[in-house]
């Protein structure tokens, strides 16, 4: 399989792919490089995967970029990660506009540095009219925090009389999440061989197919993505009932 190929019929491909991009630090360590070099290589890999997913006609791609727990990392590493956003995002906006990709960030924006938030808002505004793939970046994101935020939103609506408790159902909950308006992921990919979901899209991945790749994120390329899509297409998806 080459980078240009995705042999799975379009109708059998996932609509929404979510990825936990793991292993940047280990990739750098194996090469005697600083962790920041791994993050920069990971950003390059992300760009290639975005392009490959768009070519494969995936409707939505969600990348786990920075979790709420990542603030516990050394300050210089956190600063380098935030610096990558402000350094690279303006150029990526041009690429997204050229490829008709809509950009969206989910997570707690109140915790992000002002210059990072400004770049995010500008990128979202610049791509809001795109009709192709939606690229979602989870930044300062934690799924438990998202669920708490959604519960507070619904509670406020009940308190102010705009929502009846009897009307709180799965749809209402989904609309209160940061991912409102997006389909749930069909496929969750994690790199670097780790077997956990790390507080990522806990509500949304209820029926997602899980795919783990042993390679570290900077080595995950278009061919690897196509392999994951092929594995997904060969799964029997029952959702607790009949095979689909």
C-alpha cells in the first residue's frame, strides 16, 4: 500500500476518525534528541495525516493535541508546545483554505495563553465557510471536564426554565458537549502501542472501533492511516445488535 492509495470503498470508510497522537517523546529519545524535536516531528506527521484523511474523503478528523493533564509536564516543554501552535498554525490555515478544510478546536479555552487563543480564533474564522473535511483539534481537553461542563450547561438551562428535566436525553447531552454538531467517531486510533483512551472523547467513542499502532506518532504516515481504515472496514460492527 502506498501513500496515495486508499483501496477501501468510500462507503466502507469511517465518517469520523479520532486519533491519540502518542509517542513524540519516545521517538525523540530513541534518536538522542530533545523532546521538543519529537513534538515538531509530530506536528509534521499531523499535517501529512490531515492531508491523507482529506484525500480519503473522511468527513471529520479529531486529533488529541494537548490534554488538561499535559500542563503537568516541564514548563519549557509546555511552552514549546504552545509555541508550535503560534508558529505553525498561520501556515496551516493557508493549506486548509486551499483544501477546503474547516478548522475547529475543542477544549477549555479559558486556560490557553492569549496569543494561542487568538491564533485559534483567527484560524476558525478563516475556514468557517469550508465545506470539506472538518479538522478538530482537542487542546486543553479532558473528557471528564467536558462532561462536567455539559452537565452544568444543562443544569443552567433547567434552572432558567428553557429546558425541562424530562427533555434531557442523549441528544440534549450530545448538544451540550464541545463536539456538538459532529458525528461520533467511528474509529479511534492510538499510536505508540498504548492500550488506554486517556480521558479522550469518553461519551463520543461509545461505539468506536479501536485501532492501536505500535509506531510512535512521528512515524505514523498516510500508509499507516490507510491500514487503519482497511482494518476498520474488515470489522464486524454490531453495536450490541445485528451486524452492520
